[in-house]
C-alpha cells in the first residue's frame, strides 16, 4: 500500500482530523452518493430529508470535537482544506432559519440543526470506533438512501464496504512505484540495494504521479501552513472554547524565551522550552478550530512542525532541502504506521497519534541532520517505543487537556530519539516493524475507556471545583 505524502499531511481545520475533518468529508461523500442515486433514477425525486447518527467515539466525544457542526458544514458543501470561517457562520445561520439545505445537483433537503445529528451512546458500529450513518428520506418518509462511513484517523474516510475490503482510497494501486516498501525492513533493504536514502526513495515514489517541481511546491505549501500556524499561535492570547476555560500559554512563554536570549539566565535545557512552545502554539490553534495540517492527525498536529521549526531556527546547517527531506521521511514512516497499525486515537489510544507523530518527527529530524537510513529507522523506533501504552483520555472530549502539552512532550522525545540514534550506527535490538506491531497489539488490548471516549483516565479524574 502506497500512501502519498499529501495523504499523510492534509491541510484542514481543528480540532480533530477524525472527529471534525472526517465527518465533514463523510457528509460530502454522502451528498455525492445522493447525486448519483438521483441521476440513476432519472431526477424524479423532489424533496429529501437527511439525518446523521454518530456512533462510538464520535458520539461520546463528538460535542467536544464539534462533530455535529462538522457534519452540518459538510452537508452545506464546505471542505476542511478550503473552509471559509465567515462564510460557514453565515450559512449555518441561514440553515437554522430556513431548515433547508440547497446544494448543487440536489433538490432542496430538509434538515433540522438540532435533531438532524443524533448521538448514539450505545455500542460502536462493528467496523471501527468512529462510525456514522447517513440516511436520506423522501417526501413520504420512506428511506431513500443509507450509507455507513468510518473516520479511521488522519482525515481518512471509508464506507463500510471499503473498510471491509481494506481500501484506503488514497492512491491508485495500479500505478507502479519504484520503491514499493510496505515495511521498515523492506524500506531498509531497498535503500541498501539502490544506495538511496529514504527521502530519495519517497521522492521517487511521489514523482511517478507529479513532477519534481510540483512535489517541491506541495512540500513547501505544507511547511508554509505549518509555519504560519505556529506564528499565529505565538501571537494569540485568550481562552479556548469548550468550557474548560483553558488559557492560551504559547504567546506568554514565547515572549519570556525571547526576553532571556543573550542573558546569563538561560538554562541548558531551554531547547525543550522552544520545542514545547512551538508545539503548543499549533495545538492551541487546533483547539480553537484554526487551520492546521494533519501530522498525522490534528490531535498530534504540533509534534512534526515543532521539530521542523526547531531544526530551521536552532540547528546548524539547516536549509530548505533539509525541510523537504524531513517531510518526505516523516511521511514514509507515517505511511508505514498507518498501513500496518493505526494513527487513530479512538482505535489504539494516543500512542497512535502523538506516538506516531513523534516517530515521524524523529525520523525526519534524523534524516535532515544527515542520518543514515539505519539511523533514521532507529530514531523512529526509539520515539514510538517510548509512547507505547499512551492512552487517549481528553477531558470533556476537548483536544486541550492533556493534548496540548502532550504534543510538546512528543516533540521533546522526538529530538531526543533522533539524537540517540545519531550517536550510534543504526544497529539496535527492536526493529521498527516489531514496535509498530506492539503498538497495534497494545491498542487492541486497551480498554475502550482509554480510546477517545472520555470515560476513563484523566477525563474522569478532573477535580470538581
């Protein structure tokens, strides 16, 4: 299975790739399915009514993740990568007043913003913890079309049939890639045989479908959105939405760090503070519903950009080529984890989100600093290994506590992992493939209370005051 870098790194909106972006995209897919059904029927239907039912983690933490709003925005024709916040508010207001959705290629659709999205707190659907069912009814109340979707993490959305067939629908599988590695072992073997770096192999795979110039332009756009998101987060104050009254801290910490530069008050461990503040800036933006890049998810969106910003602004010899290689290698590792385990907190806990992000960041950072393929694989394994068992237990279902700080710690671990790997020759006991499998098994055995349902862990241990 080949996953493009543009499937791992997708531009979208917060606070969650699986609970916000995914349901928005599922809504769009259901509208497309409706258009096809009506076209086949000869455009005979005059009026529809739609409802969406959220199951599993989408129901338990959907309100905190704005899943209901995401469904509504998707039905109104919005997409995560092009969302205009002002236009979205305006269209939502019109929908509440009229109770009707008007989109191209479909008859008027009746929709109740209060009752149209149902939270089902019963057992999850069989395919995945993040399931939702769309139903369309005709003017007489008869079921016209029904489809089940699963939001499997990182903004990937599959129908029930696609999920059962293992179809991620990311890239045309018929297209041959020069380095079709499906495991870290294959990646290392192909690199050794071809005498090519992981970044070079990933680039060769990507340029089957696009030119080098197009690839570089895409990489630069991804980094520009990440970098801009950090800058926005470092400038903003205030309280995050959702009711926890979490105050933004990145701006204050950043100002303190800037004021200490050049003084004798700086401690040797200040690098950790820079990594943390970059990650927190992004995740505060994500929590506020801002534009972020899945890396590989929204909940873990701060780790990779934080380490990239640290590389660019704090490391000797950093350059644009290193930034591009960083992204290519990080995407290669993210693709292996996505294909062979999971990046979904609802499926395997936060080890699949921040743990995967740390592995990606460690690998990319190691490569940017000149690490060998073996050192890169070692860096990814170290970072992932020391996130095994990490639960996903957001308080009130909000991607705020512990998620914002957790990204900062993930970035710190990523840099430490890459540094350890660069101090060695790449040889180590636990292969990355086996660590990925251990993460998958750990997630399978983890109680559902610790997999993005907010029914265990920190989520139920907040003092009442």
